[in-house]
C-alpha cells in the first residue's frame, strides 16, 4: 500500500534521526495550539501523533509532516467555548469525512489555480506568523498566574542559548552531515542547561506532557440534526483550512525537493487522519510547513521520517515525558528561527520591483492577510484579486482590424480573448448601421471562452440582421457553433481551419 522509501542503512538512519528532531519540535507546538483552541495539552499531542502517523502513511506527499496547527486551532476556539470539547471531536470527524470526499472528487487538482504570487505571499506570511509566535516564549509566569516579559540576565541567557542553537545548526553541516544539525543543537543546548543548572524556561513550564495511549471514544454528543447544524459550519471551515494549508505546503515541498506529490491522495490521507483523530480524542490537524521544513532540512524525504516522528512523539508521552520537559525552550525557539529564515522567500524582496505591480500587490496582500487573519482567507483573497486583475487586464486587449476585401465585403479581424470581461468592449467595436451590406468577422486570432461571449456574438448578429445586413462569422469552433442561436446560420464552414477548443458553458457539461 505504501513504501517507507529507504533502501540503504544511511537513508534509514537519516529518516529516523530527522523524525526524532521533528518530534522534539512538535511537543511545544502541539501544546501551544491546544491552549489556543482552549483544550487540554494532551488533546493537541494526541492530534499531533494520530494526524502525523496517518497522514505520513496514507498521504500523497512523502516527507511532509502533519499535526495540530494554529490555523485550525483558531477556528476551534468558539466551538469549544460554546459547546465543549466533545462537539469539537464530532466536528473533527465530520471534517475528515469532508476532506475524504474532496479527495474522491479529485478536487486537489484545483490547487493549481493558485497563482505564484499567492504562493509567495502564503510562504512569507506563514514565516512571519511562525516568527511572531515564538515571542510568547520570551515570557515568564508569575506566582499569581500572570505573565511578564523577560528582562535582565534571564533575557540575556535566553537569547544566548537561542544564538548558540542557531550557530550549531548553521555551522555543523559544514563539518559533517552524519547527524541532523537541528537535533544536535537541541541535545547540546539541553546538556549545557542541565549540566550547569542554568535557570531558563523549559518545555515543562508550558505543561506536563505525560499521558497514556489515546483511547477510542465516540464523541458524546446527540446524534441529531441540531448537532449537525452546530458542527457543520466549523467542519467545512476546518476542512477548507486544512486542505489549503496541506496542499500549499505540498506544493512548496515539491519545489524544494524537485519531486511531485499527489494532491488528491493527500486530501484522502488528511481526511482519514482527522476522522480517526476525532474518535481518539484529538483536536485534528493538517500539514505543518515549519515542521515539514525541519524534516526536509534534516534529511527526511520519505514516509519513514513522518512515521518515526509520530512514534517518537507517542514514546515521549508514554515513557520520556520528564526528559522532554527538561528541554530548554530556547533550543526549540532557535530551531524555529532557523526554519523562518529558510522558509521566507528572500528572493521576493529583490524581485518585487521587477514584477508587475499587480503581482507585487497580491504578494504583499496575501502576506499581510495571513498574518492578520488566517491562511484560508489569505489564499481566497489572493486568488480573487489575481483573477480580477487577470480579467481586467485581458479585457483591455481585445481589438479589431478592419479592411475591405476584393469582393467589397467589410472584414473585421478580431484579436484578443472574448470572455465575460471583454464582451462590453467587443460590442462597442462594431456599428451595424454604418457598415456595408456584407460583413465578415474573423475569429482566427481570438478565442471564445465562455457563455457570456456566446451571448455577445448572438446579440451582435441580431443587430446586423435587424439592420438588413449580411453577417459572416469565420473560424468559430464547433462548440461555439452548437451554442449559437441567432447567429447559428451565419457561421461559415471551414472544417480544416476551424479552431479546436472548449467553451466554459453548462449546456455542454
């Protein structure tokens, strides 16, 4: 059913060690996102384990890491606050079923309509979000439960440990590639803190991660229409957010590794993962760009890295909670800062003045919306703005070249696409009252794209008929000919030269 992907001992070692590195970084992330959603830390950890394991096993992108994410956690807050955690589990199950349906219906291919500036904006915005999220760890808890920002020696120590972590990650690969740099940095900094009894924030300061195996439980909610009405809106949003983030992360890893994942299979894999997670007390999740980049940078390329990360995480929960809780947060923050530097598309800063102004605007807009709201809204906004800009730009490109042929007929050579955005300009190009008795419109250099264009041609033909003029439409595609009503008899047959293309129209569906 699936392949681990390793044929050598070296590959096996790299995948396992990369998975261990990812698992260590997953712990504080899962705990933090659980707090965001308003649930217990173990709910986030169980989600990271279940989603990570099943998505890595069944998904369409080897090497990609999945787990509890902030983008989905934000959506869950109001549901948990108003109805409780059991309704969240039910919503996660329904989310998974929706995602499975999306994969079966092969909707994953539509990620291809996301323009490149939107991709750049998504990557940059998410890098900024990851960067900003780390500053919560620069706070210390007071006796009354409140928090305040670090200062003095505590801040100096924290920053020093972060810097040490980043230096190890940066320079160790120049010395040896036998061991993942991120894992080495975490181990070295942890031993330094424990050995010298350095007073600094650790994972244990967030919450205890000790727990047992996740248990199967059917969500304790009434199975009726009222429950469905409550959870359905959340499930649809969660499914959309999860699939968008997963598929965009898949595309990013495709570019980084020069390989190709399977979008529809990823939809099904994420769906199965969330469905199962909902029955085992997890908060659901999707692909994680930060953890995925840690995995890729650490040498993880196959399913084994994701599977081992999930199993290591479970082992931490069951057997090694005390050791993991002793890891200084500075080490994990340093790892995430390196991820931010590697994720952010610095080239976009250099080319922003060289690309079209519309693309530059979309890039900045998507980044800003990602930071201020969430990924799903940012991508939708980016696609809509890009589509409107595209339509406006191409609507301006339609024009005609008119001349009289040897037979005395007036010939109009149409140039540019004819679609909903350009039909108004198209109709304004002709004046049936002033044209001679015989008119030819040449469509060889134009493309009739949709039903709005068909209607525009029919309306123009009707005007010529009412003016008592003879109109000929040359080089219209067979599909257009089928859809034309008023102008149907005016189409000249020239089978050898007629274009072949499809028109966006429900009548042909």
